[in-house]
C-alpha cells in the first residue's frame, strides 16, 4: 500500500477555515444517507469516520466505502491534494470590468499549454470544481467556432459561481475556488484562485454572511488588476471616453482604482487583525490590463516589447531583464498618469512589482450597433497573460520560481 504524507494543517479553499487533516470529513456513499445538516436535504451526509477498510477507505454509517473528502466546517467537497500539498492562495482583485475574468481565462489556458515557464506542470486539481475556468477558457481560447465573434460575460454577483452552506444557524455564500496542482523544481503545490465580480471589492460591499472576498484573509499575494483606461487622465490621452470604450476600455463609470486597492488592503488588515502600521503579510503585484490600448503611451513603449514577441511565444513570461524594463516603464507611466495609485501600492508593499499584459492581445469591436463588444476567437492573441500570476507566485513562493522572485 502506498503511504501518503499529510499537511500539518488544512485551509479549506471554500470557507478558509483551518483545521488538522485528521478532522477532515468523508462524504457518505450509501444512498440511504441523503441529507446533511450543513448542505441541506439534497446532499449526501458528511461524517467523521471511525471505521476504515483494508484500502484505508472510510466506512459510512450504513457500511459503504467512501473516499471523497469534505471540509470540517462548510462540508463542501475537497479534492485529495488539499490534504497532501501545501496550498497557495492568490487573490485577484480589481474594479468592475478591469479585465480580471479575461486574464484568468487567458492565464489558465496558457499555463496548461506548457509554454509559459520552462519545466512548469499545471493541472486541474478537480475538473468538476474548475468548471468555471474551463467555461471561461472555452469561450475565447478553445472555441469550437473560432470565427464566431464572442466575449466573456461580466462576472455575476451571485448565482452559480457561488455556493451556500449553513453554519451556526446562518446561511453563508462563498465563491467557487479554482484549484490547480502546480509542479516545478521538484516542488508541488496547490494553487487556489477566485474570480470575483469587481463590485465585491468596492467599499461597503463586504457583507457578513457573504464572505465572497474572504480569501484575502488567507492569500499570499494580491494580484491587483489595474485598468489604466478607466482613468480620466489616460482616457484624455487616448482621445476621449467614446474612443476608448469602443476598444474595450473606460468601463461604465469612472472608478477610483486606488480606493479599491485601499479597501482590499483594509480587508486584509481587518481579517488578519493587524494594526494600522503593521506591514501587510501579502505581496502586491499590479497587473496592468489591456496594454494593447495604452501600451504606446509609455516610454520606452511597452507596445514595442509586445510587438517583438513571436506569435507562438506571446504567452511565455518574458525574461527577468524584460520584466525589469517594463516594470520601470509602467512605474513611470503610473507616476505620470495615476500617481496616487502608484503611491498607495508602494506604501502597502515597498517591493511592489508591476507587470503589464493584454488578455486579448488586440481590442474587441462592435459588429452591430446594438450589440456589445466581441472578438473572433481566431484573432485572440494574449500577450504575457500569466506573467502577473507567475510573478506573484515567485514573490510568495520563491522555491517555485527563483528566477522571478527578485525584482
Ligand atoms: N482591448 C482590450 N479589451 C479588453 C481586454 N480584456 C478585457 N477587455 C474588455 O474589458 C471588458 C471587461 O473584461 P472582464 O475580464 O470581463 O472584466 P472583469 O474584471 O472580469 O469584470 P467584472 O466581472 O465585472 O468584475 C471585456 O468585456 C472586454 O471588452 C484586453 O486585453 N484588451
Ligand atoms: Mg469578471
């Protein structure tokens, strides 16, 4: 029989409760055991086993052998790697329509291709749980109708991307985690990502029983997606709101993105009970989205770096030297156009990293006057879409990406 090493403490990727692996619940298999106090009448009973068979499967109260695991608190199913591998949670944060979902789809799609970083393995921990990223990827990056223009929809604030459970006589809602097993340099880890709606990060939107952004309590790094085209000063340089909106930028209302960042940092402090002057225990990466629209405004032009990448390699993370160059150009650009955002981010993390990218590679367009913006999947060519995540992982877990750990 194979032996397994367990982690010393499990952090549930659904409700972020921490508990020893010996406390993990099993999901009953016997059909007579339908109904669970936490998940409701339709779910199979979750139980703490006291009997096991010769294959180390748990025996449920009606005698069936069980292998599926669940969280002690929220009773939602846990893929096996959750109790065996160290877990890194990255929080993707940003204002509505800044490009989070497009980044997540382009990043997970390209990470699977093996072309992003040498020697990196990237697999779904549980394909049924990851249906959200699989769905996001299939619309733009794996379409069966690549000539049919399409676009990723705005992320819903509630509904099927979230799950409910009852604890302490209250009903809770949490976003579905997307879990991946990543391996490199002999290290293996579980990576947990969440796709929130931007509205969840706006001040005043952290509701007690909808802990939709409570991954901020457990995450190692914040990937703060900035959409420069939502800032009035950038919009003016680009020829006005209507022009920018026609390219996929500008959003619907102007957002103070620095306030969204401050709100996220305040939530990190509150959830971890940190004092106002204590350093944040998370690393911050500013992921500057939609560089296809504004990338010619920087000096030197980031756009030139983009155009230089061969099509087949556009998803690869650029070399540390190129990353350093575009970091400096992006910092100058932010200092000139969005200085309060840069200052806020630097105060929160003096070792801040800035990584520009484009999830689509080129602007979408409007095919009919009454329709939204769309793009043909065939024309989508993401540039550096996974670089912000890899740089954040390098900052949080240098053993995985030593070459990207240092600025
Ligand atoms: N030009 C350009 N437009 C983009 C790019 N990525 C996203 N967009 C546009 O921005 C819109 C919003 O992108 P999403 O990824 O849905 O934004 P989001 O942050 O997930 O938004 P919420 O779900 O509302 O929080 C898209 O519908 C596109 O029109 C890009 O790389 N280039
Ligand atoms: Mg979204």
